């Protein structure tokens, strides 16, 4: 496909996506996120040929939110190992909202997967005694190919002032013996990771690193452990879009992770990384325009994992 064709497809996706932004709303339960302009929208593709294609608001900074769960999981797998990470956590879709604690309290003593808040807080809990925030920040900058990533202090303060539900989840995890390190320290570290500022271009870069099995797309340097990348991408496919993951997997067929800041990270194996910013969310907490743009892109470029030639 020519550069002109790719650019045309992205611009078509953007126009189509903008038709959906008015149907969504920003994440107002975190006041600072609620101030975003819901009509902003951008999409970036980073290909294995080391070319970037962008349309719309791809340089606008927003916070990772739940996309940070992918990074924390990769770090935990590398530092603690697969068996330790999943000793007290499952790897199954929950079918519940990302911030639900119902099944953790009533149905199971383990978080269902690392992509919901309970699992992500537990994952950060494995790391907090060994890896400080600056090390996690540097790892994030490295795998996103973006040295400008920083903590958005206003979002962090806003989230910490409105984290009663996550605090309840964290203390419930402690009561079940899942969260062994300090609860408040783990919760703060988790929230700091959610509050890192990225762009759609950052996410496309991270997606290309994952698409390439953990290698830097230009230098070939190993940035992530190969086995960790395999686990991460699998769980992204089955659990990465909250309780809309099943339908998304059928319609789009790409390992993806969304965040309530409006971002979506998607991975087409050996082909490209895709980053999206669109803060208007659907009822599941996913970027409503982003979801439709990815479905369009998947169809036009035949990206679905199970697409027939």
C-alpha cells in the first residue's frame, strides 16, 4: 500500500469517527478528565517500515489511565515472573465494569485479570517495594518511544481526591492476602502510572514495539521481554476493552487496550502499532469514535487476527 493510500484511509477513518463523538461523554467522575474537549480526535499508525501516518489530534497530550496496566503488567512479568504474577490473579475476562469489586468480594478471591482495576492494583503491588516511580516512568518513556512523557500533576491530584472506590478495592485486596505491600503506596503508584501524559503518537510507537515482539522498530534493541509481550498481547485481546472486549475482538480482532482518558492502543502483529485519542467515551468507558475508527481500519487494511485472505 502506498503512503498516499494509507493517509487517505486514516483521513476517512477520522471523518467517520467524528460522527460518533457527540454520542459519547468524557469521564466526568474524575473532574480533571471531565474538562477535556470531547470533540478532539486523532489517529496515528506506526508501520514496520518505520513510517508514521497521522490524522487529527495526534500530538495532544492526555493521560494513559488504564493503558498503563499494559506497562505495569509487562514490568511485573519481567521482574517477578509469570508464576508469581498469576499466583494471586486470574487471566479471564470479568464481564463486569473495570472498577467493579463484586466478583472479587463474592465470587472469587483473586482479581479476574490484570486489565481491571483490582488486577492492576495488585500488579503494581508486586512492584512497589522494588521499583520506584522514576524507574517505571523511564520504562514507559522507553517502550512508548517518547522521552517527553511526564506526570500530569493536575490529573494525579484530581484522581487521588476521587479514588474512594479504588481505595476500597485496594483494602479488599489486602484483606484477602493478595496485596502484600503497603496499600496506600501501591494505590499512589497505580494512580501515578494512570496519570502519565502521552499522545496518540506515543501509543502508536508502543504498539509497534509490541507488534515487533518487544524490539525497537529502528535500532532493533530489545525493549521488552519476548515472553512478556506474548502474555500482554493475549490478555489485551481478551480483556483490554473492559466489558466490551468480546464484541471488540469479533469486530476489530486486534489486541487493544483503552483508557478513560480517551486513548486506545492497538497492535497488528509484525505490521503496525496504532494509537488513538478520543475522550468521548461509550457506556463501557472506551473511546466511542476510536472504537469505530479501529473497526474501519481493521476492515480496510485486513488487520483482523482471523481475517481470511
